[in-house]
C-alpha cells in the first residue's frame, strides 16, 4: 500500500532518510500544509522510523485534516508505548468524541488531566458535565469543525481556582506560534460593581506596563446578557519582553453573578481592521452563559 510504495526503488528509502523526512514534515506542519506534512511523516515511517514522535505528529496532522478515524490508529501506537503523554490522551479523546464514542472520550480526558494536561479539565466540563467553578461559564460561539475551526489550547487556574483563563487558537496553531487568539477569563469575587470605564482603565494600565506604545480606543458600552459590557481596542507596536511583533486586541469586559468576565481577541498586526473589529464584536455579543 502507500507506505510500501513510498519506499520503492523510486524513492530509494533508507534509515538515514527518516530524520530528513520528519524535519520536512514538521516544517510543513508548522506552515499548516497538512497534506504535505502527512506525506513526509508517512515517508519517515516507510523508511523505518518507529519513534513515538513521528506517530504523534502524524495523529496531530490527521486531526487537523478532520480525519479522526485515521488519527486513532496513530495515537493508539503512541499510547501503547508512552502512557505518560497527556497530550496524546487528549488527542485520542478528541478522536473518539468526533467519531461518536463520547464515554471513552471522557475517560481519556480524565487520564490526560491526571498527567497534567491543562486543557483536559475544560474538555471534561464542556463535553462530560463536570463543573469546577461556581460562576456560569461564558461560551463564545467559535467554530470547532472545518477549516476555520478553533480549539482549546490552554486552561489555567489561578488564585485557588477562583480564576479560570481559557485560551483558544485556530486549528493547527500553537501557543508558541499563532496568528489569532481568543482568551476568556472568569474571575469569581474579584471586583464589585466597578463602572465599565474603570474596568477598561485597569486593562489599559496593564498594557502600558507591558506593551510598546499602546493605543487604547473605547468603542461602546452595551448590555450583554443583562450586564453592562465595555468594548475597546488596544493596539501596540510590540511588547517589552517576549513577543516583539505588533499586536491588536479587541476587548469585552463585564460583571455578572459576582464574577468578572474578560474576553479578548488578539491578532498579530499593528492595527485592527474595521471589518475585523465588527465581526468579532458580533461574535462576542452572541456569547451565552452555561451552567
């Protein structure tokens, strides 16, 4: 079949080829050229690479290509050899959920959480009915399937689990390499009846400490789910530490049920286009609470 064909006399495969094929696959993978990445990983396997890493990367690419049934075989290979890998449990859980085995998916999310994977807790709450914070969670209507899909890349708990920060990224991007990002923070008992303008002022002060020449613009105050929400943008030439790239952010902040909700969309560009701002404001307005 394909793997044997790849190592035909035409390709003249040898064990020495595997490192080059994997590096080639990773380059394609990082650039979101998923079919090419898959082909490179398959060439590495055909050339004799039996490492956990190449099968792990192969499963990631297959999930990014919306091929969860095929991803299952590769991630099973990984877990048979390394059951400590929390990310592998998440991938198998997502592949199982997307192929209709929700119960087994929840079991995998539990195993991932036990191994320190921070996104697993969110998945358990989103798909398996677990609740860890008293305040209602805010669901932002991001697409989770298809070419424009977003996924939960990270969940952080802070201040004795009273603060939860969930980071969403576009499919195929990572926390160290992204073009767009959505963050949703829920903080219980953090503020009491602060005016919307004061909420914005707090965030702008933080931006002035971290960012290079930040420019803040208030857009509007609107009622969202019965609460007064302030919308504003912050545009910066870069950050004083860490990422030097320009970044533009759209923020929505409000208080509800004794909790502070902070939602922002970030994009690596010096200024946010009007159509971007309007599209993401509409998405934020459509956010709903879930118990």
